[in-house]
């Protein structure tokens, strides 16, 4: 097969941090089609060799299984090309048309890794240049808009140029091996399904915690915040994966239909829940892993009086027969105590106790997403005290470590997603109606925050966020996994 992969934003952060390394790994694993050209697009004035040198220099700053040896990089670099193009200049697209026409490829992937404000222009220009035929696929990186209206406008522009089958909207969380395993756990095993419902489950907690701050993305992040950056997409996709009904098959639309139903079943916000079931925070100075860190407002690119949230915790419910009344807690933030993404399923306690049970003890399934990837099943067993069997139950744990089990064979999220685009598999990509449903649900929060004019609650860097997040969950008689 012959492939042209065109990277709009070819010199941008995403290109050299994530996409090029992923393409390089695919090259190393021998999974790129034999006749592949990777075409970087940007306004800079450079030729193929200068582009190859730029990517080579950047590779030393990114995480790879192992850094390429010179010969190995040279073989990969031979696939790289560069076309200078100002995305807003209609005439410039002719250069891309000319380049692609030199060797018509069977599959062309247009990867739009630019600011979302350019998505509409790029789609219109590609259509005008005839680069939207059925062998062309388009990949769009988040954020797709900053609210429902802007998201719809982008989706409409995309639809005018491409059919839905050609559109790959990335949520890189769906490409993580641990998230794949979550689908496998639920729909490849019969064991949990009968338990997976309100009768047995007390609550579910989804945490995506980062210990990093906003790094060099201060000015982008300050106009975005945690709700748009993480909740609208990654956290809600995880919620769908844990809460959806079993799809009728593994085809893209069967999966996406079920995810959409979850998003549409989320309980609508009310005046009460907007204040009682949401906590937003912003990091103050603190200590992370022993090192002093500055406050969010002192980060480069961030406004001195910024009211942008770097932390959100919220409680919601999925209003259907399976889940009615079960709280789902979502939490994400920057500069928290640790990098840790996990889903904790807390089961209800045994209905009648014949043993001494430690207060609050019950079964728990922990799905570790990162940095560890695996499952922990927390059970209760009779403890041993001296030479006598104790009558009290003590927690024990079954541990399954997928990293140890599959370590070297695993494929990273971007590599996996890029290969899926090349093969035309849409399962792990988000459909426009899912995105719109997610925006529709988060928008009342954005509106309420804007209307209130209140600042987010401050939390010290290196903690688990504002104490109000613990108070919120405690009102239901529950606690976050690290607290109990
Ligand atoms: C991105 C967000 O989508 O996901 C970043 O824009 C965040 O702010 C990142 O840091 C987290 O991804 P990962 O894969 O490191 O958990």
C-alpha cells in the first residue's frame, strides 16, 4: 500500500513531541506501509533536509523506547518531506496538490495538528483543491472548539468537505492500552457484567491527576481550563467506557452509539447541583515530589488575576435503569500529589455481616490507567492473629500488572491511533454527536462560572486539590480512594 501522511502544523509541539515519535516507533516496528511519505506542512521556509534535521534535533528531547541510532534515523528521515504552506493563503494549497500528484498514493491522511481556529479554513481549502476524495482521511486534534456553538461550527465545516467515514477525531485517551483493556475487561469477560449495576455498586470514581503544572502552555491553558482541557473529552470518554451498555458488536458505530447514550443520560445540571456537586480549584505555590513549585498565576503566559480552573471535581449520575442513583465522581487537576489516572469501582458491603468487618470495608475494583496499568481486586479475608485464626476480616488484594505481563510488546496511544487511521478503523475515534453531547453537558458549568465571577478555590501544589472536593464526596457518605 502507498500512503501520504500530511501533517498540518508540521513544526508544532504536537508534531515533534507526539506524532513524529509515534510514527518513528511504527517505522521501527515495521507497521508503516512500505511506500510511505510523511509530509510536514508549515509556513517556515525550509527544504526536506532542513525539516529532517529539525526533527532529528527534537528527537533527543522526547521519550522513545530507545533513541535511534544514526542509520536507523536516516532510514526514517528518508520518508520525511516538507511543503511550505500558509494555511490561510488559498494559492498555497496548489503546492501541496502538486507535491501529492508526483506520486498518487492509495491512502492520504491529512492530520490537522493546528490551532482549532484553522480547522474550518483547512477543510474548505482541501475541498476546494480537490483533496477530499474518498481515499483521503482527515484527523482532527482536540480541542474541537471551546463551547457547543464553536464545536458545531467546526463539525459543520468538516461535514461540508468530508463524509463522517473519513473523519477521525482524536481523543488520545482512547488509544491508551489501559483504556483498551477496560473495554476488554467489560465486554470480553462475563464475570463482572452481572455485578455491573446499581444493586451492587455504591459509587464509581474517575481520577486523572497530573503532578505537572501547565509547563510552557500557560497562555493556551489560561483561555481553556481543566473542564475544557480534560473533562469534556478524556474524563467523559472514560465515564462512557465504564458506564456504557455492551455494544452489539465491535464496529465503530455500535460502540459510539452506546457511548452517546451515556452522554445523553447524564443528569442535567440544576441550580443546586451546579453549586453542590462541582468544585473548581486553582493551584497555589506548593511542593511536588520534594521540589518547590510556583502558583498557577505566576506561571509564564498566565494572567496575574486569572480565574481559570486547574482542578475540577464533580458528581454526576447516569439516569438509566442500570445506574440510577449511583454517584459517578470525576476529578482531574494539575499540580496534584501524583501522576495517577484510575477508575475505582466501589461495591456495596455484604448485606449481612457475620464477621467483624473494619468500618467501611467492602470490595473494590481498581482499574489503574497510568502510570501503572493493571487491575486490583480488593477482597476481604480472614486475618491471622498469632497462631489463632482471627474472626475479623482484613483487606487482601489480587493484583494484575499489565505492564509486567505485556511490557515490551505494547504500542503507545498515538502509534496505535495513527495505525488505525491508516487502516481506516474508526472504533477509537469520537463521532461528532458524541462531542456535541459532551459540550452540551459541560456548558452550563462554564456559564455558571462566568456568571458568578467567583475565583476558583486555591489548593497548594502537591496536594489532592481543595478540601471542598473531600467535603463534596463526604456529603454522600463516601470518600476518595486515597482517603479510605
Ligand atoms: C491533553 C491535555 O489532552 O492531555 C494536557 O491538553 C494533559 O493538558 C494531557 O496534560 C494528559 O495526557 P496524558 O496522556 O499525559 O495523561
